[in-house]
């Protein structure tokens, strides 16, 4: 088979391309690495700046909220203290008024007691006067009967008439005494009832009185919440960027080119060993078939169409 100079040229060009690609790839990798490091530093700087600002704002907001809570609690304490004092003052005034009403009620009960006693005493005075009049009438009637008997005939009948007059007098006096004694006993019972009623009225008045108010327990005055310790955020370092080796990229390109050269058969200077892949499916370069060049109308360096 004839020597294929086009395939050999394409193979050598591929080797050069691989070497140049390795060199340019190493340079691009270095640029990408420097750009990545710069971006990582910029991001770390932005994160640190945000963390510091956020930490400062968090401390400020906590202090503001702490002061607000304390001021609110202090206002509530002062208001509740005023309400409590007002309620206590109102209770004291109500208690004093109630005590005045209680004293007035006791005085009224005393007046009612005296009036009841006076009425009972008036009744007893009337009974006593009536008793005196009755006794006087009895004595007068007895004297009249005795005088009338004395004017009559003397003797036993006269004496008997006098004795009957005296007996009637004694009966009438006994009846009057018994009636007056009963009235005195009834008056004593009435006086006792008056005293009991007065005592009951006093007890009911006392039971209706208010309890004496006591001083309220002072409210607990609010205090500020303790100030916690804040820990500043740790400074963030730039992220790790893996370093690429320019030498390795160049050696990789050279290795790829040498691999392409290794596909050539240099045992026969007039023979070129192509790659197993046919040309129409893989395109130009290594592995092309000279027969395929001829079928496509491609000529060699002398202008002749390639033949198998």
C-alpha cells in the first residue's frame, strides 16, 4: 500500500495541537485558579462584613428591646400601684363612712331605748296614780259605810255593819294591791324586752359593718433583665481552591500527541498503517483510508486520484 502523506501530516498536526492545547490549557487553568481565589476572598470578605453588621444590629436590637421591656414594665408598675392605692383609699373612705353609720345606728338604738323606758315608766306612773285614787276611794267608801252604821241603832247589828265595811275595804285594797303588783311585774318584763331588743339592734348594726381595710402588699418593682454576653462571629476564611499543575497539563498534551504518533507504523518507510476507523465515518486525520480519498475525488501531491 502506498505511503499516505496526508494522514501523516494530519497526525503530526494533531500532535502539535495536543501540545499547544496543553500549554494553553495550563495558562487558562492558572487564570481560572486566580479568578477562583479572588472570588473566594471577595465572598469571604462580604460574609464577614455581613456577619459583623448583623452582630452589631443584634446587640443594638437586644438593648433596645431590653430598655423597652423595662420601661413598659415600669409604667405598668406605676399604674398598678396608683390603682391599688386608689382602691385602698376608697375602701378607707367607705369604712369610715360605715363606722359613722354604725355610730349613728347605736345612738338611734340608745334613743329608742330611752323612749321605750319612758313609755313604760309613764304606764307605771299612770297605774300608780290610778292605784292611789282607788285606795283613796276605798278609804272614803269605808268611812262612809262606818259612819252610816254608827248612825243606826247600836248593838250587834251595828258592829256587824262596821265589820262588813272594814272587810269590804280590805278586799278592795287587796284587789288593788294584787293588780298593781301584777302591773309592776309586767313592766319589769317589758323593760327586759326593751333591753334585749336594743342589744339585738346593736348586734345587727355591728354585723352589717365593713371589715377594716388593711394596707395592700406593695407591688414588686420591675428590674432590667441581665445583659448577656455576646460572642462575636468567627471570621470566615476564603474557601479552598484546588491548585492545578501547568506542567501536568503540558505533559498531558504531549502524552496525547505521542499517543497519536504511536498509532503510526514506521517499520516500512513505504507503508503507512492507518487507524481501523474508516474515513467516511470519522472524517479527516489518522485512521483515513486512501481508497476512500479516491472515491471522494481527492488527489495526491502529483494531482493523481488516490487508488487502492
